[in-house]
C-alpha cells in the first residue's frame, strides 16, 4: 500500500493517472504556465473523477509540506525534509502531510518535483537553462529541471546535484567538490566537467571531465582519478569503466540534442524534459535508432522533424498530451 491508495471510500488512483496529475502540478508550479494551460488542466480534472482524486491528493501533499515548513528558514526546512536516513522521517512526514500513510519509495523524487524551491538552493524550470557564478569564482550552467544545493563548511564550498545536469567551470577558482546520491567528485583548479543525474539513458550519475583533473570517491569503491576527455558512470556508489567523452557532450549548453544512432525512446525522453505536459513513446518504435541534430529550445519543431524523417505519427491532444507511434 502507498500514500495514494484510498484513505477513505473514494477509491484508488491508478499510477498513470497519478503521473498525469504530477505533470500538471509541476507545470502549474513552474512559473511558466499560461492561462490556456490552466484551463486545460481544469478540463483534465473534470474529465474523470479519478483525475480529480489524484489532483487533490497530490495538491494536498504539496500544501501540507508548504504549510508545515513556512515558518522554518529554508535551509532548516530542507534539512528536515531531506533526512532520508533519519528513522523518524516517515513518521514526521505522516504528521506534516496528514495522510495517515507514508509515501511510496518514489516519494524522494516526487517531493523535489512538487516543491523544488523548498528543497534546492538553485533550480531550473521546464525548458530553462541558467547561468550562475559562485562566490568562489566558479561558473555553473544548469540544464532544464535541475536542482542544486550548496553548503559552506570548514573544507570549503560543497555542492550537491540532486537532479538534472550542469556544466561546472572552475577556472582559477579554489578546489571544489560536488556530490550526488552515488558519490563525490573532487575537482582541481582549472577543471571543467559535466555532471548528470537521472537523465534518459543514464543509470545513476554520469561524470564527464572536459578539462583539468579530478578524482572520484564513493562508499563502496577506492578513490579513482579521472583525466580530461574521460567519462564514467557511478551507480549505487560503484564506479564503472572509463570511456571517452563524446564530442557532442556539451551540445545541450547551446540548446541542441545531437543523436548518433540513439534510440528514439531516449531522444523523445530528452525532448520531454524541455516541454510541459506528457510525451509518450510507443514500445514498438522506442528502439528505432535516430541520428541528427534537434533543437531542445523548440521541442515541438523537433518532434515534427522526427515525423518527417521517420515512419512515425505524432498525436497531440490539446497540445500537451503527445504520443509517438508507428505510422
């Protein structure tokens, strides 16, 4: 049983409906929602009683978290709600949210999607890329749907990438370390790297060192050096094999997706990160290999380009529900 099974006599909510409600809620909280999108959300809620139940439960969780933490300074609220290892965390959330049941194992993902401004020092909305300069002089570029925390300690500035992707350039800045749920990367001055968490086609964390020197550490692997032009995946605190960084690794910073025989499902999943609503790919075409250059800033145009190049059909409902299937 999870938090979205009935606590009353209204009935359960299917996972697919919950996913749709979550997409709508994220869109409305992104700051990019237009009046016609608000109307479309209302129409979706009214189309089926189960839609409204899913909406009310997710909206209730978000409001409960906001109300329970409004009086707390942001770092304290974040520390309170991010305490995944604390044995009383689930009991605490029960009291805060008032559901009487705890969230499923995917709660950690949903809580950040629902309230990124509460859980992260820096975040980007759907379709947004953001440039930052840290107090140390390091430069950051955050990709869409990225959340990042920073903390000052006796060892200096500590960064944590919770989700998404970033390009970090140290230049002459002091050494710096950045962590994810899978491990920690230690960077020397002059280093530049791309760090990705939870992206399509990436299982865990991907570290791509473009320049300089770095080392990786995890709880389950010895310290490993990473040289310029090398990349590695870290999954469940274990470091994988070294591989060369693709020439197109930084294309996203220019708003481009470069595909070299990439599965269509992964291409669509990447475009989906840059657009509101839902984008689904039929299993029969998901494995088709795609090569080409596609605009991330204009994902709808990229979908139309794919439809011209491949025997696929793009079905759009109200502009936000999109499915891709064989023609």
